[in-house]
């Protein structure tokens, strides 16, 4: 009997220890086959369809007591390895009331892929930024780094992926593909976020009758901003490698 009681006590303590190591996760999922395709810079042939190499399935931010892991997963068949004359970039944000996290990954055919993640404290409680390299495992990229904040009263999680062809000699246009997940969308002429082109999010192809032109927008401000963000991520990687 004493042995049984002791075993129960040990098991109870073990369970308490496991429960004390709380892990929370924020996720955003995205439909399959909703990749926006167009010809840049004239916005010709705008369609929505399949491009598995940037078709985002899910983004996730998992936090424990002192660490955070950001991850982005593609649908089955997607790969982070480029073929000839292709460029691709992936970016994910996880922002809270007192912290800002970003993960970037880019791959250019014929060059080494580059990826990094950074966490910045917004209230100054963590003066040194957190950082980590990005790892690739099949259809998922991820990065684990130290947390730089604890206040999650407000949470934002969103991301995007895009791929484009390399400009050839005397080539004025090239194809591009763009996917996004979470509170993150941009299209200069068409709102194709729900895959039907009407912008109402219900997939029926009709209008919802609401005028969305007014008020504030939480969407992507433009492709140039996306390029700038990736450039900042690449610069961060270069500076880190020089140290």
C-alpha cells in the first residue's frame, strides 16, 4: 500500500511539473490553391490558382516560458528549393503588445538560401534583440529564439510568400506569384483574397454591398514595402555573418 501511495505521489508531482511548462500557440491557416498570379509590372493575366512552392498552409507562433518558435508550412508538394531562373521569399510576423518578431527566408537559384529571425522588445525591457537562424524541414521553415516580451494582450500573426521569374535579356515583364495568410492582403486592382475576385470573403463571386474604400486598412501597403522588409532581413543576416 505504501508503495502504491508513493507511486501516486511521484506521478502527481511529475504531472504538475509538466503542466507548469505551459506552451501556447497562435496559428493562422490559409486555403489551398489561392495563390495570386500576375505579369509584372503591367498586372496582366491576374488569376488565382495553384503554385505549391508558395501556397501557405499555416503559420504558427509557439511560446513557452522563455522561448518562441515561428514556423511557416506549405501545402503538400511545396518546396523551398528553387528551380532555374526563379526567386522566392517568405516572411512572417508575430507581434504582441510589447514585442515584435519577424522571420524571413529567401532562395535564389544558384545561390545559398538565406534566412533569419529577429525579436525586438517594444517597451525596452529586453534591450538586446533576440535572433535565430531559419531551418528547413520538408515543407516547413522555422526559427526558435529567446522571447523579448511577456504581454500578449494584443496579438497579430500574419505572413506572405511570393515567387518571381528572373528578368532575361531585354525582358520587360515577368511572372510573379503571391500568397498571404492572416490579416495581410494586397492587390493593386483586384481583391482576390478569397479566391473569387469579389473581395467579400465568401467565395461566391458576388459583391457584399459594402464600401470598403473608407476607414483604416490593415492590409499590405504595397509590393515595394514587401521588398524593403525582405531587404532588411537580408541585411540583418549579412551583418550577423560579419560579426
